[in-house]
């Protein structure tokens, strides 16, 4: 197998900014982008929806992750894919690097300002009810199109094939990142592969990591 794809591979990367597993995989994808021709479209996913108990009325302001998710949705709508990535990086550094609680509106506001969106951007996102539907649309597409159940979920943009993972303990750099991608993209293109999984017992703990 060639170590470099002949043409650009477009992927949809579904994430919830609360998830440390998705965060590490996102950092790997960004590292891989430097040495492999891939284009990442950042898509949302809500772990609150997945874990919501039946007959519970969702809180789209103070509920788990909704302030961050809605702010990410507005960043993408107004400023595009690059903006949602910048905000995700700031949120990820806060949550998974500095161990701050991005369920807090103040932390999300600080991340939005650091991403160049302005101090009042979170207020705009929460005042716009359509940002709720933006998140739900991304989430439902992942569930219906790729049968997603969690994050990270990576899918080929031009197909209905997507996988949960890869889940990694550390972020590969340079050629190590590229080699992992080469194997992963082969799996994405192989219709005969259904699932890969192994026991997490004895695996090292997930420590803080920043972009």
C-alpha cells in the first residue's frame, strides 16, 4: 500500500468537545493532515442525546455540552469549517489540556474569544434557537448515515461508511501519524471489515493533552 494517497481524501469527523477520546483522535487527524492529503470537515455529535434518559426534557442551555455545541454550530454557520476547528481547539485545550469545565458558560466564552469570535459570541449562539437544530442535524446524520453511537466517528464524505475511532492513548507525530492513517483509511475502504475492538483492561490512563 502506498504511504501517500494519490488524491485528497475527504472525511467527516464527528465530535463532542466534552469527549477526551475524540480530542486525541482530532489532534491525530490534524497532525496527519500535514503529511497526508486529507481534508477534515468538522461535524458535531451530542453525547447528552445518547445518554439522555427517556421522558427527560433536555436543557439546551445548561445541559451537558449544549452551550459549547451551539457555539460551535454558530461558528461554522457564520465563519465556516476553519472557524469551528479553531473553536474546537480552544475548547479542547481548556477541557482536556487545562482540565477546565467547558459546561461552564464562562469557559466557553473565554474559548470563543481566544478563537477570535468575540466576547458576545456565546450569547448570540444561545439566543439563536436554530443552533439547537444545527447540532441535532449533525448528530442525527451520524446516527442514520453511519450508525454512529459515540465519538470519535470518522467517515468518508462521499460514502455511508464510518467508524467509531480510532481510540488512541497518545497522539502520534510525523510519519507515525501518517502510518496510522494509512491503515485506518484502508479499513474505511474495505467493505468486508465490520468491527475491531479490544479489552481496555490494563490500558494506561488518559492524561491531559493540548494542541
